[in-house]
């Protein structure tokens, strides 16, 4: 292991450490029914992002091509997700998402250390499609985490548990509004991602892309129906939660499901 690889490893390990501390702090506050000290949490996540970004940069600088493997992209997606949530939390009540996000980020960074993804040479046009896809997936992942917190809040209120840690969450209407803001932004980016794929890829229904295309379009339809139902029929609560989770399940199959099979099971990219 040369010096650059060692520094990359240390950066990733430091990122894991800060994510662990942030996660434990968030969970501790939630379990003790205490409000999270936002400044302290943001400092921990900010430090984690710096080291996480350094690890991603070090990994990419050590290779001649772009790493689009399962582990590398997972790490990049969670870096983007954490950055979006951190910046959004400055004005929106999204900081509670770090309760779920921090442990997942630890797994993503840890997997990128253990993984060994191959290099891929891509054009600038295809790179724009990849960026749009990562942004869309990141926003819709955040929406899914928001839906999970909303489900917990709904369950607690339905069972008349109006005290305890549920009081630390924003009002139900605010939580739902945040969910649909995230869904709208994610759906717009997913639309652009699908359109850019149709434009820049020679055959999006080629054998190695067909399942990804079909599941991505199916997820787009689910999200579109949910947003239509919200606008026209006033869908909310568990209906919105179920549709959000259903759309995300299809989106996971579109990307991570296909990459898992192709790379880790069939051992090819």
C-alpha cells in the first residue's frame, strides 16, 4: 500500500468515526427524549463529509478511469445524501434524518474500503447522465428516510403517544410537506436522468440495461401517480408512505439490484 492509498484509507476511517459519533449522539438524544444540539451535530457531519469526500477523491485519483462499481457509487451516493441533508437542515427540519442516515453511511464507507471496483471510461455526455442519476437517487433516498420517520410519527400519534420522543419531531403537516417537496425534486431529477439515458445511451433496452430501464420507468410511474394523488385526491399519511416506499423499492432494484447481480454474483460489470 503506497502513501496515497494509506491516506485514502485514513480519510475513510476518519469519516466512519465521525459518522459513528454523529449517529450515536442522534440516537442517544432520541432515546433520551432530548432535543438534538444542531450545531454540534452539523459539525460532526461536516467533518465526516470532509473526510468522506477526501476518501472518494483519493480513490478516484488513484485510478485512470471512473469507478462506477457497486461499492464506489454507494459511497458517493451517501456522501451526496449527507451533503444535501446537511445543507437543507440549515433551513428545513431534516436533521432528525441523521438518526437513520449515519449508520447507513458507516456501512457505505466501510463497504467502499473493502470493495475492489474496476475502472470504467465514460464520455462527458454519459457522465452527465450518471450525475443526474446519483442526484435523483439521493433525493429519493432522503424522501424514503423522511417517509420512515413519518410512519413512526403516524404510528405514535395513532396510538395516542403524544409525549416522549415523538414531540421532538416537527408537526405532522410539516413532515408531510417536507416529504412531498423531496419527492417533487427527486421526480424531476429522475425524469431528467431517464431522458438523458435515452439521449446519450445507444440502446437503453440492451440486455445489460433492460432491467435497469424497466425498473427506473416503473419507479417514475409510481412517484408520478403519488404526486398526482396528492394534488388531485389529497393523499397523505400511510397512503403516501406506502407509495413512497414502493417507488423506492423499484428504484433500488433498478440500480443496486442490477449491479449486485452483475458485479457480485455474475462477477462482471
